[in-house]
């Protein structure tokens, strides 16, 4: 395995599960020192140093960075991956749901980035990767607040890439389609027939299968890599063709 991240330090939000956990494993294998900011340690074990952090809460983010700085004086990579979902239409979505989803997904991404920028500015290999979703660019039913939050993450990615170009900080995003993570398992478990719901999700994918968390992690790692120093302001779809392909049935 190429140790392209040797000597680099990374923070991953939501590293305790799913996509974030796979990014943590992949960065560690490639030589990075990895910190996981999460509300739960989850499964990160010895893959990442767990720092308790609720990205939806400013004081929690501040204290997580204070904790981080006790053991690390440098930061090269920030993966803004933690997020929450919501399953309703605009007709049913309450102000509380809007505030919660936008606060965690959008403001949370901005909050953690705010804590990281000064450190990233000092790095020669600074990169931020934000996890958005195909829900940002494709109409998916019952995802009003979630889709809007992920669309905002794409706009924020461009704004941050522009603002911090001269700081040498690259900022990119990924748009995963439905991925085989605990998040999706929880969604399926809520439906009357989890097996049938999974078959329907698979059928929606042109490739006929869900995206694997490691495939998304590999795309995030590609964008974060010091080997890709010319890529900034880019969104990479990791969606099995969902966004762009029209397959006749
Ligand atoms: N799974 C999918 O199908 C899919 C598709 C597109 C985008 N995404 C996005 O990928 C990201 C990760 O999703 P996943 O499927 O790996 O989910 P997951 O539920 O497996 O993991 C999410 C992690 O984020 C943490 N987290 C949740 N709220 C947090 C908070 N306020 N502060 C800090 N950590 C918090 C959880 O504790 C958990 O460890 C999310 O942003 C999600 O929107 C997922």
C-alpha cells in the first residue's frame, strides 16, 4: 500500500461508523495519523484517536479542537463527513426539523472547518473533503430538508475552495448514492418490509447494487491526497451511475 499520507494528520467527523470509519481505515493504512470527531466512538477502536464532538454544537466543536491540540500541533486533512437525515416532504417538515438538519449538516460542516482553517493554513498538503449526497443534485422523494442541506454543502464547498485557494487549502466534495452503511440499515429497518425496501433501493441504482462505503472512502481519499494537488472546487459522484445514466428497462 502506497504511504502517500505518511507524516500527515487527519480529522474525520463521523469516523465511528459507515463511510467515515472506512475513510479512517484507508487513511491510516496509507500512513496518516487519524483523529475521529464523533458523538460516539462507535467502531473506530485503535484506527483513530476518538475525540467526542457534536458538530451541531459550537461549544462541543471548540472543546474537541482544544482536546485535539493537546496531542497534535498540526493538521493537514479535514473530512467533513458526519451528517443526519430526515424523511419528510416540505409540507410536513417542521421548523425544528429544518433547524436540526441544517444546523448539523451545513453549519456543522462550517463550524468544524472554522476550527481547522488556521491549522490547515500551516500545512503544505492541506485538503478538506465534504460528504454531500446525490440528493443534492437529484430529486429523491421525502428528503426535503436533507436534500437542501446537501445542496448547501456543495455551494459551501465552492465558496470555501475559493476563499482558501490562496491559503493553499483545497476543498472538494463527494456525492454518494445509497451506500451499504448502518445509516441505510436503520432506514430499511423502519420500513414494513426491509427486504423489499432494499431490493427497491438496489433497483434504483443503474449498477443494480448499493455503493460500498469503501468505494466512497476511496473517492474521498483520492480527493484528499497530496498526489491530487491540482484538484479543488470539484464534486465527485460516487453513485453507480445514478445521476448521469439513463438505462432503458
Ligand atoms: N449511507 C448513504 O446511503 C449515504 C448516501 C449519501 C450521503 N451519505 C452521507 O454520508 C455521511 C455518513 O453517512 P453514513 O452512511 O456513513 O452514516 P452512519 O450512520 O453509518 O455514520 C454516521 C456517523 O456520524 C456520527 N454523527 C452523527 N451525528 C453527529 C454529530 N452531530 N456530530 C458528530 N458526529 C455525528 C454518528 O455517530 C456516526 O458515527 C453523512 O453525511 C450522510 O449524509 C450517506
